[in-house]
C-alpha cells in the first residue's frame, strides 16, 4: 500500500514537471503562420528568416474554408503573407489589361480571407511583395496591374531580381523608419504595386519613381507590408533586414 502511494506521488510529481516544461516551451515559442504559395508549401527563405528572428514558422495550406482558417488562427501568433502571382483585378473593381500576369483565384480568396480574419483577431500581419498587394486589396485598396504600361514615367527596373536593385525612401513617421532608417537599397521582383491606398493605412516607403514600396496600418498597429523581398537576404545570413522579422516576431509575442 505504501509502495503504491509512493509510486503515485512520484508519477504525479513527474507529470507536474512535464506539464510545467511544456507550458514554458509554449510560452517561449512564437508561432508564425506562413501563407502557402502552392497548395501546401512556401518558399524556404520565409521559413529561414522567421527562424533567424526567433519565431517558429508553420505553413498555412491554401483553403477557402473559413472554419479551417479560424481553427489555424487560434493556434498562431502572427501571419506572414508571401509573394506570388498577380491578384485578380475584379477583386478591386477593375477589368484586366493585356499586361496582367498569371493569377490564382483560389489563392486570392484564401489570402484575402486569411488577412481579414487575422486582422479581426488583432494578430500581427506582415505582407511581402504579393503579400502587400493583396493586403491593400483586402482592406479596400487597388493596384497598378502593370507598372511599365501604366506608369510610363517610371525609370526604375522593378523586375530586376533578387539582388539589390534600387533605393527606397522611408517615411519618418512610420514603424519601418524605426527599423531601417531613412533609406535602404532593396531587391525588386514585381510588376504590380499599390495604386489607391486602402483606408486606414499610410504609405511608409516609396521608390525613386514614386512607386509604393511599403504600407502600414495607422496608429502603429503591427499590420504592414513591403514590396521587396527581405527574407532572401535574412535567410542567407545578411542582417540588414533581420530587424524587420525581429520586430514582427516581437509584436507577435506580445
């Protein structure tokens, strides 16, 4: 009888220690959802960048089920919206022009629902390239479908590639300025950009030709987007843009 009681006490103690350890691990871990760019996958650079900033990334598979998205959002602390295809123009009230690139209708619906539901839960959201474009659309903004044909005055090559391509000027009143300062030299892999800014947002950065390179929600809320690809540099060990991901992970932790 005494031996059984001792065994029970030992088991109870071990269980409590195990529970405490798991609870501490969960408290320390900041889980960041990464929107899939294919049905259930995302480019590895996003994953590496989040890990370097101290976050735990998980990929959110493409789905149009609101119930599934709500279930996922209950278990994560922030969302990174990734790059990819053009956004369907009808989603922001326009007809497609001949220069429009490839679209992915199911992903558009997934991304817009994900952003709106995450915002409703007050989760931090970071949009990268297509991510900032679809964020602007999700909140009521519009896009230039093709910079070269719709902004003929532009002399900047916005489809240069993943190497550093051009300078951006950063607005002093923005959170982006606190992280990167007055300006930065960024890469550029896009032919679309923000046109009419969504209500409730401010422009945080522009290229030398005036093309919007960054936006964020007013009042300092951690919902923001950038047109370039900082994850490429961070994943490769470059610290110039690591602060962006550290800021985001810190906001998600709060």
